[in-house]
C-alpha cells in the first residue's frame, strides 16, 4: 500500500525519534506488509528505543511467524528490550511464562527460556484463534483483554459468543473491550448486549456501550 511506502521512506531519517514514531505508527496501522521492515529494525537499528518500539509493533501486528524473533529478544542483554518483548508476546501469543523474568540476565533464565521454547513447539502451526481461547483463561487481565480484542477483530462467526462471555470478566477493561467489539457485529443480539452494558457497574463498559450504539444505530442528531 502507498501508506506503507511513505512510512518506510520516513525510516531513512537520521533522527531516532522520527524512526521510533514511524515504527509505533506501523504497529498501530497493523499492515502485514510492515512485517519484514519491523523485523529488520529489531535486528539492526542502532538505536535502542527504535528496537524497543519494533518489538512492540510486532506484537501489535499479531503475525504468528514473528514469534521466533520476539522469543530471541528475550535473550537480549538489553533489559528494556526483554521487557518490551514480554509485552509484545502478551499481545501476540496471549501467553506469558511466569518462570521468565525480564529483570534477570539471560544467563539466569534457562528455565524460563526453555518454557517459552516448549510453548512455541506445542503451539506453532495451531490457529491463533486457539491461542486466544487459551488466553481468555489467563490470570493476567491484559492478556484476557488482548484475547477478546483479537476475537472481535477476527470477525469470526464464533467471536460474538466470546464477547458475550467476556461480560462476566471481573476486570472492567476486559468488559469494555468486549463491548467495543460488538460494533463489528451489528445484529439485534449485539445491540441488546450493548444496551445491557449501559448498566455495568464500571464507567468504561458503559462508555463503550454508548460508542457501540452510536456506531450501530447512528449518532443521535443534536437539537437545533
């Protein structure tokens, strides 16, 4: 796409701040065509902050083939790159190995790294949808939220049931994410579910419900 071409051209800037901001935008736009560029920056950019942004952007992209590069980043001597790799893997795989601690040097991480590699060996080749369903059971609210978000973005016919089930989550952000996801399914069932969210005890799902109802039913006209 032309947008990707323009972003890639901006990466020739000598300014690390410019390159970092371009990488962040690549993650937010989630164009799969950004994959190879981000992998190259993660491996080769001379600026730490650009590499940190690149691994996070790979997490945003959500492409399973980038998992090995994120796992490799867990072995970096750069503690902040390891931390960003953990966050990227949270979003990419809906999984976190509790035995791995980014604040410890890789030489002390043999068990944690081995656990991650074992997870990848058993999950590579499986649909990312299946990873997300496992992630819905995570004790980490952000991972549950990413799993619900991925279901909504997939527009899979099974996703609506996932969103409805997430309304029972104890975390308000997870419920809000599930509510926002209803906009992808403009059906009577989804509208009814959004109306019910208007009575959620937390403001985040209530606000999400208003956004969904405006998107699906049309924004009410203001009085003249």
